[in-house]
């Protein structure tokens, strides 16, 4: 009976997380705007068709952006309980840019993944305006399925690791190769191993 209760809790948790995934089109369009802006390209679009063309161009020139679109497609399929396709989209994302975003991850619209070699796993939430550099890991501490919550406008430097149930405040800066295992207050910078915070 306990095993069944745990299974039902896990199933309801996953259903809740999947229900929080943003709509595919809105998420891809927001990602397109943020990605184009960070790349120094035109990011104010005349119409949805204009934005779609920009998204297609970004998917052609940026493996990381294409992988992010595949993640969005995976999340949309999971939300609708479509079989098989989520695994296919996940594999394509990993093959093309080595971007692995786990099933429990909720990534809000308007996130910029600079390049590939990124791992996000566990019950992780990424808010709009976050910049994720290459070789970043956002994930779990052994024995705990809850990972970081990364608030709006956080910039995560190359090779940084954010581990465990921590909260990274709005506008924080995470230095390259930092290992963050505790909360980072809003607007502060975290550098080092383990990361120390400064104003």
C-alpha cells in the first residue's frame, strides 16, 4: 500500500510539473526574442510570421537554440501525454548540442542558452531572462530530487554548477566554474568553490 501511495504521489507530482510547462509557441517566440537580443540581432518582430522566420534562422545557425526548441517540443508533448515523441525530442537535443533537460525541469519562456554542453535535471525551475553558458550543470544533491530555483535575470557563467535545493535570487551573477550549494541573494555575485557571495 505504501509503494502504491508513493507511486501515486510521484505521478501526481509529475502531472503537476507538466501542467506548468508553457505553451510551445509562446515559449519558442520568447526564447527567440531573448536569443536574438543576446546575439546582437534584430529582436523586435513585425508579426508572428516574422518571429517564426527568425526562430527558424536561429535554429539553423545555433545548435543550442535548436536543442532548446526540441526541449520545448518535448515538454509540450509530455503535457499532452503524447507517447514516444518526448524521448525522441530529448535524444535529438542531446545529439545536436549536448543539451540535456530532464523531465521534471520547468523552464519559463525567454531563457537564453548560449551554447551546448548543458545539463538541467531534477525538480528545477528556470525563470525568464536567465542566461545559461556552456558546460553548466543545474541539478541535484545526492538523496534529494529537488534542485535549484533560478530567478529572473540570473547570468550563469561557463562551467558553473548549481547543486541542490537552493534559490538563486533575481539578477544574481554566477561566476565561471563556481560551485553553488547554498542560496544566492538577489543581485549578488557568487564565485569560487564552494561559491562565496559578494555585493
